[in-house]
């Protein structure tokens, strides 16, 4: 089964922004109430233990660097933003390479089935589902902090 993958949070009407996709993920976290310093505290690559500073998050939103983050930085970003590494990779590829995933490669059958169910929904229904998923993610983050 092939279905269009969600491309960017920045492309939705609720997130119309000139920010790139990865920068928008950081801005969304800030908008949810998390501080730059808290993001920096959580930004640790689980594989190497390397950290990125809160200033890197600020730079991503204010004046994004000319080159994308490396894999260590992306794993630290994923940890700080509480997002899958794959989502960080996709956002970086979109922001720096103008590459958008158009298939659901790398996802398990459950994810493809869920996306298949959502594919036929109206824009209003998709927005409602997205808001429910994001509310659940926020609740989980708040419970874990």
C-alpha cells in the first residue's frame, strides 16, 4: 500500500509560516510552552551522549544555519522535541534539500493502515485528528516532565 506521507507541519493551514520544516518543529515546541533552556537540557544523543545547546534551538528558529544538522544533532533534536528520529530527518531534508517524502517507506503496517484510513478524510476531519494526536503528545510530554 502506498499513500501520501504527511510532508510538513509547516504546510498546514494552522501552521502557515515562512520557517523551514525543522525550524517549525522547534517553534511548535516553544509555542507549546517549553523553554529554550529545557530543550537544551533534553537535547542529548542517546547513542553517543553528545549534547546540543539551547542556543542551537534559538538559531534554528531565528537564523537557521546554511547546512543541515548531522545525525548526532538530529538524534539530540529528536530527544529534545520528543519526536521520532525519522520525523527529524524528514524535516531536515525538506528544509535544507527541498526533499519531501511521498511514500510511507520505513513505517510498519500499523502506521500505513492508520494513514490509509485518514487518506479519504476531509480537511476538517484531518485537522480534528491532527489536533487530537498533538493533544495526546502534549499530555504525554507533560506527564513525563
